[in-house]
C-alpha cells in the first residue's frame, strides 16, 4: 500500500518498526535455533523426540521474542502482558510457523528432505 491517505507517516513508521522487529527478533532467532537443530544433518530416521519437539519450541520462542521486542508490549501491565501471551500466542503459532518455514525452505536439510 502506498496510498498516503490510508495511512499517515506515523502509522507507516509503526509498521516499519514491527516488520524490523519481526525480522530481527523472530526470524533471526528462529534461523539461529534451527541451525543448531540441523547442525549435523542427521538423517530423519535417526531423529529423536527431542529433535522433533525442538522445532515447534523454537517457533514459540521466536514468536515470544518478537512480541517482547515491541515497545507497546512493555507499556502494558505485567498481568495484561501475561493475558495477551496466554490468549494470543497459540493462535499465532500456525501462521508464524508457515512464515518461518518458508524462510528456511532452501536450506540443505530442507532440500534433501524434499527428495526423500
């Protein structure tokens, strides 16, 4: 959207800050954690339950890192922060999981899995 009548400059600045926070805190955190999970390129047959649970956990931690990075989140009372996470984190995980997995689609381990 480039229509300045729809959003003003402050709104664009807020959106830009949110995108930057997502890229830096959520995406970067997930990619770093994912690199640790797939560090040894172990075949899928040798994966343990800890490895399978590490991916959803890293997605959740990445999303929480993003939310905590937003200045508006810190302006809320602790009880409101807790309620916000409790009631909104779970519905955001599937959408965020799709976005994060798309960012890692061309990693060697992903490409290898596509041909199995």
